[in-house]
C-alpha cells in the first residue's frame, strides 16, 4: 500500500516529471500570440464564453450522465428530466464554482492560491452533494483503481496542503507546468471527502487564467487516458504521463484560438 508520509517539502521534492522542450517552447510561443491577439478584457470574455464546455466536461469526467445538450439546457434555466437531483446539483454547483474561480483569477490584483481559496472553491463544487463541503475531511477515503491511500487525518491534510502551497507559490517554472502540478497535487492529497478532482481542475485554470492563458478543459473523450495518467502519478509520484497528455491538449487548444 502506497501512503503519503509527512515530510517537509515531500511532494515537490519527490514529484517526478520530464519536460519536452519542444512542447514547452510551443506552448510559450502560442501563449505569447494569444496575449498579443486578445486584450485582457477579451481574454475574460473568451473564458466566460466557454462555460458550457467546461462544466459539461468536468462533471462528465466524474461520471455525471448529463449530455452536452442537456447541460446547456439546464444552465439556461430549464430543468431536464431523467436525471437525479444530485446530478442536477453537480452541474449547477460546477457553474457557480467555475464563475467564482474565473472572477477570482481575473481580478486586477493577483492573489495567491491559499487554503481559503481552495476551500471556497470546494464549498461551491460540493454544495448539498458531498459531505462537509469546504472543510477538510476527518476520515479515510479511497481512490478507485489504485491501492494508493491518501493521508488519513485532518492534521496530515492541513500539514501537507500548507507545505505544498508554501513551496508551490515560490516555484520558478513555466506557468502551464505549475498549473498541472497544482491540479495533480490537490487530487493526490484528496483533502475533501469528494469533489477533489473537480476542485483541482478549477485550481489549474485559476493559475492559467491569472497568467494570460485561455481556459483549459480536459475533454471527457480522453477520460480513460486521463484516469490512467492520474493513477500512474498517484502510485509512482511521477506525472510524466499527465504532463505529456495535458500539455499536448494545451497546444491543440491554443492553436485553435490563435
């Protein structure tokens, strides 16, 4: 059984990944073109225009059965039959959490990721659908498909998140890589009873949007590859597969826009 051990700088010191210099350079070049092509106000409008796509994909990745068309209908204010109240709430919660994240990231004065921000996002993601939304869990959780076990106690979670954020906010690496790292690490720690990856994907976008990148959505069409890359990361503290998968998707998305 693989288990996190409380250790100073444990996650960032032990986390393994390779950087494809060609992909990295391509992302940086495309990001510059994006920033030159669109003003900050236009970047904000573009991000908010992708609400349906993001909400649909991020909830579908976690097993929500709403189709894209049904998601669009529900977000327009029309109730859709044939689904549970929980699934409906998940969609509406994700919309609220998404709007909160974008507004937080796109304000003029930049703010750092803090424990309060993480909890504020999760409280919206998990409203009425998960145990103790916005509060670190106080018991064990398991991740399907792997023997990896996240930290058990509330104190362990608090320590790991605090240590991680201190180091993360001082990281001097490419922004797209920082975004992937915060996404993976929050999912790795699993600070909440449920809704961790949905929260983690919003935090990834918080980092990207703050630094003049477009909104990034992980499409449900690559669900299997995404889950496999995450599980490999959990079990080996190696996010090479995840970095490769998501960075290539970022290139595709940037090329479509610029």
